C-alpha cells in the first residue's frame, strides 16, 4: 500500500473526514487565476499532470464558466517502492459567474 503523507494529521477539525475524502478535497481546490484585459477574461488553472482531454470547460446557466476534471490515482505496481505521495487525486470543479458583458459564445480553452 502507498505511504501517503497526510497534511491534516493532528488537526481535530478534519480528523473525522476519511483519508479518501481529504485526497479528493485537496484537488477540488485547484488554483485558478482570473484577470480581465480590454479584449478578454483570462483564466489560468494549475492542473499539473492532467491531459487536455481530462479537463472540461463549459458555460452553464448563461454566464457561469465551469472548469472541471479528474486526476486518477497512479497505478501501483507490485514491485514499486514509493517514498512519498503528495500529489492529490480526485475530481475537481470550479465555477465563476462571468460579468454581463462577457461574450460567452466566444469561450475557448487551450
């Protein structure tokens, strides 16, 4: 089994949360920067290790930008010897209400 470093160990507020839920929660807080230029609203997300196909960008409810995806747990080989596992896995979803002037029909991702 993997020896997983637990950053929440010793914190009573999260002690009752199972480790699997904490892994998912850690990735659920994917860091995203949002800036506005005269030409566009630009979102930059830190999603290391994810492929383009694993990230979904869509507009919902008229003006809500949703960025979502999932990072799977690495496959563990029988002969592997892990020393540390710190990267989180699980699903994430972030939603941002765009301003009235956003051209949602021109949303694109790269």
